[in-house]
C-alpha cells in the first residue's frame, strides 16, 4: 500500500510531500516531494545518523528513534 497505491492517490490529490518509514533491513525514512504529478525521492534518512529535513517543516531526525520497543 505505502509503496504503490498511496503515492498514486496522494499525487492525484496534489499532496506536496510523502514520507515513508521502512523497517527492513534497518529503519529508514524516505522523503519524497511532488514534481510534475509524481513523487521524487529527495532524502533518505538512515538509522544511527541524524538527518536534517527542511520541507514541509524543518526537523532533525534519526529513524532509529522511531522503532517500536
């Protein structure tokens, strides 16, 4: 759903940003922005490293902190 259907539906709705959290093999956050009607990956944040994301708001994030305990 999060890789195939949601991006298409969100792009049709003109939602400018799409973030997807993956857990396998390790936590990572894939940040995409809408360009010409489709999402383009702009940033990938990997567990164990703090990554700065500027849009749609500024945040410093380490996906390792997003895992279930």
